[in-house]
């Protein structure tokens, strides 16, 4: 529910007292104002001061007895109030840009100048903080009308806006995705004309916007717009390469780009896990590299899960995504994403389920969510059949896990035990014995117990002529 008096917070009255004492004018501007009218939660507050924003921030910091971070180069200062809200102060300014940089030349300006430099009209709305007009809305560029019409539009010529700061093109698409708004026709066309300018933007800034698109309620909207405007080939060529349907001898394959976006949306309905959503976006990323045609069998993408998993580190590195456990998680899910589907098509054996539990470990539930999302057939009976089979796989997984405890298990016989028992140095033979014991447990030949594993080790060693150390 929208607070009818959004400026009732004590912090705003503190700022009012300060600017009145200094003879300045100040305004709340941007996302905090926009989100109030959209009934969205917002904790970050941007305050524009016609004068020195840093001076006002320091005065507020003294009142609150809190640290103020000052960025003189940008003329900004930031602090946190006692409720954890982040408040950023900036002096009203004009900006001008050179063609090869996103860093503007800045000079002092009016509040209207400052609103004009904002990326979109819905982010240029401002409330006065001065006593003579407290809470009055300044809407110089039709932001309220665009909020009501659910339109993303720039306050000034969009070609200038996007050429000056090309990141705004992705931000516009991100806002359209998050809010379910449309790009104004002139906004869309200007992004298409200026798409190549995105090359001057750092990958880190692009990745931040991509994360927000992936985390949106219906993330496919953003990736469709990135493709339609021509941005996607510059920032994510592997995803763009999934587009299209090729037909030979009357046989065609599905559009893997549209399929991928359906899978992503399906996962988004089930989970807020950002990296599971990334796994959905990347699960078929190697299909263009593995595509093959056979006149009898039609189209195939054999091994795309293996090739795709090998592509993940390079994609993460280029997009400046984290090369840590998050990357390994996505890589694992891409590698395993066909395994439950194969299980659901064939007879569900204990051995196959053990191997799935072993390889997926604690991520097995996320893997199942991805696989269920991967069923995008337009034939409802086919979808329901797969989902029923997946339910059987889940039942089997619970039974095997309770009985055999194979999730994330390590074979009871370690390499150290093998080497100590038979006086071996580290060598391939030690690894081979460990692998045989592991496979025997996963195949149900022996239980996941020390005595059974030790007995099998003795049998293998005897066959290889190994003698115990006395």
C-alpha cells in the first residue's frame, strides 16, 4: 500500500532544516519517487541540492553522528541513516560527453538541468524538500504520464541520451523487464541505431544489468528486447547464436533461443535462485556448435551438455561473472541437465539414480527444477507424461538416498588406506582401485559400508598381485 505522505520520514525533515539554514534548495529525485508511485519498496534515497550536495551531506552526518563518504571527483556524498537507508547527495548539474567515454564533463545547473540529464522520464520525477513547497512534485518531462502509460522514454533526444551513456540502453531494457513496461517507439529505435556504442561500456557494468534482467519476474522480456534492438550480438553472442530454425529435407529443429527463454521463465516461476536462472539461460548454449543433420534421423545436438559445460568458464570470464563456486554450480547443472530426462524416458534403475545423486550432490533439487522447466513442448499430454515420470524419479531418489546415503559420499576406502595397506606410492593404480570401489557402490554391487569396500579392495589387490605390508 502506498504511503500517502512519503516524505513523513524524520530524515527528510532533518534535510529540510539543514538546507533552509544554508539557504539552498533540495529535492528527492529518481528511484525513490518512482517506486512510491509504483508501490514498490525502496530504501535508497537520492537527494539533489542546487548548490553543494557534499556540504548538506556533511551537515546531516554530524547530526546523525554517522560516517559520510565523499567523492569529490563526482561531487557526491553518501551516508546511511540509523534505519539502514542509503542516502546519496549530489549537486544539481549539467553534463556533456565526449564520443569515446561514459564520463561526463560536469558543471553546476538548475534542478531542471539535473532532471534533463536523467536516463528516463520516470526517473526524473522529484519532490521538493524546502518549506515553501514541501512534497510538491516536479515533473518537467512527463514522467507521471509515462508511469501511467507504462512507457520507458528519455527526457531528451534518445539518440543523444544513448550515445552519451550507452549503458542506458541496457538500463532501459532492464526497467522494461522489471516493471513490465514498454519501450516507447522512439526509445526502441534509438537503441537499435546506437547498439554498437555499447562496446565502450565495461563488462562489469553490463553484468550488473544482466543480473537484474535475469532476476526479473519474466526475464525473457529483457533478452527478447536485447536481441530485437541488436544489443545481444555485442554483449552475449553465444545467446544470439541460438536464434533461428534451419530446415533440411522438410525437417526443422525448434528455435533454441525461444526455447531457452521459455525454460528461463519456467525456472523463474519456481525459484529466485539467480544462479539457477543463469543455468537455465546457458543450459543449451552449445547447441549451435553441436548441431548436425542426418537424412534419416533429422537434427541432433549430441554432446551439447558436455560442450556447453566447457564453455561456461570462458563465458563467465568474458562477462566478468564470478569464477568461483557460482560458476562451478552453473557448469555442473549444464553438464547434468539431460541426465534426469534420460532417466525419465528409460526404466529408472537404482544404479542410475545413485549416480545422479552422487554427481549432483546437494544441487540435485535445483537440477530437477531445471529439468522440469526444460519440458517446453506445446503438446500438453507430452509435458504431463514427462512430469509424471520426473515424479517417479524423485520418489526413487528419496528411497535410494534414505537407503544408501550416496549424496556427496566419499568411498569408505581412501587412497591413503590403499597406499598404506599395500605399501604403494601415489600412482594410477591407487586411483583405479578407488574408482572400482566407487562404481561398485553406485552400481549396487556392494553397500556403502567400510567392511564391504575393504573386502572388495582385498579382492582387487589379489587379482593384481599386490601384497599387504606386514
